[in-house]
C-alpha cells in the first residue's frame, strides 16, 4: 500500500509542477507585475505539494513575524522547499545542478531562483551580487547556509558569503528551524531521491514543525553567522529533547 501511495503522490507532484510552470508562464506574460505572479505560483504550488503528501505543518511564530530581507533555515529534506514556499514565497539560492534537471530550466527562471556552483569562485561572487540586488530591492531571499543537506539532524557549519552581504547591508536575517516528527523524513547520506521518497512519502500522514525566530542584524559578519547558527542549533536541540521526553512518557 505504501508503494502504491508513494507512486500516486510522485505522479501527482510531477503533474502539479508541470501545471504551475505552464500557469506561471501564461500569467507572467500577461501581467504587469510578474513578481506578484511568481509569489502566487510558488505559494500555491508548495501548498498543493504538501496537500498531496498529506503533510501537516505546525507553525510556531508567536509574534506573527513576516520575514523580510534574508531567510535562513536548516536544511533536512526536499520537503523544506514546500514548507518554506507555502508560507514565504521568495527567491531561493540553490545548487547550479538544479538548472540542468530536465524540464526545470524554465522553472528556475520563472521562480527567480539564484543558482550557485560552490566549487566556482566566480559563481559564488555572482550569487552574492544576486542576493544583494534582491535585498536592496526589498525582495526576500531564502537560503540554506549549510550549503546542502548534511549527514546529521543537527545543522552543519554555515557558509560565510551570505552573512558578509547581510552585514554590509545591515539586512535582517530571519532564522527558521525546521523539524520533522519522523526523523527518517530527513534526506541524508547517499540514498537516492526516488528511494527516499518511496521509503518515507508513502505514509498516510506526516508531520513537521517550523519555528520562525526574531530577525537578527549585525554589522560583523562572523558574529552574525555565529548568532544565527546558535539560534537554529538551539531550536533543533529543544525539539530533539522534547521529542525524547515525549517518547519516554509514552
């Protein structure tokens, strides 16, 4: 049953993605505000994908903050994108390999994605310029400062480039922590996307929590990096300890 459910969901997400790419192209071509179309497309696409996966997401945001500037989150799964875009559709920094995936080149441009090859110095510099331009134009940018999904549920060491930009512009960084109730939902190690999807996305229902933290600003990029890292790390630790306590009680 899990296999059939996962197959059905993978098919629906694929067709849903194609639908919103076409929808976005048509509406952007006719709109006087393509950026508004992009936000609507990303939010609706992400919400639909979460619905297809039957993912219940709890949002902890006591101050009802609307992040501006740069959003930084820990990175545990491809589901991270669905969760973040469903709440805060924004430009996102992603690996350059994404632009080479079949059928996604149009989506990259349509979604205003920023692609970076972390092994290429010029690409990293260009990415910093792209982030700066969007922040200066009061656009939100979502990025994962770890640079990818690591092999630990706790965040890895953060990359420094984006913090340098944020400190120079005195731009706020909103730290966000993502937590999956089933830790196996985190896509780690050398397992392929398809294998992980079939192992984890065939469940009847899945649960995640997103915690939105108060924005952080600092003109010292190293201090800024450490502060954002500590906030996210501490939240992951709190979630982890709470889950362990609940298991012991149960």
